[in-house]
């Protein structure tokens, strides 16, 4: 691949997003562990959508 900027608007390669999303999800889990599964799933989807 060349060093040209990719037109998709991402600021980093895909593998940079993985630890960011996993770390954010770990922190979220510790904060909302007593909430219902549906609320937890919605928060997870919102985090992934925001961080990627």
C-alpha cells in the first residue's frame, strides 16, 4: 500500500481501534454491571459507533 491518505475519514489503521474499543468496554462494564442486559448492549453499541 502506498502512503496516500485514505478517503474513508478514519484517522488510524483498524488495529488501533481494537484496544481503544476493548478498553472502553472494560471500563463501561465495571460501571454498569448491575444494569439490565438490554441497556448494557445499547451502551456498547453506542461506544463502538462513537469510537470507530
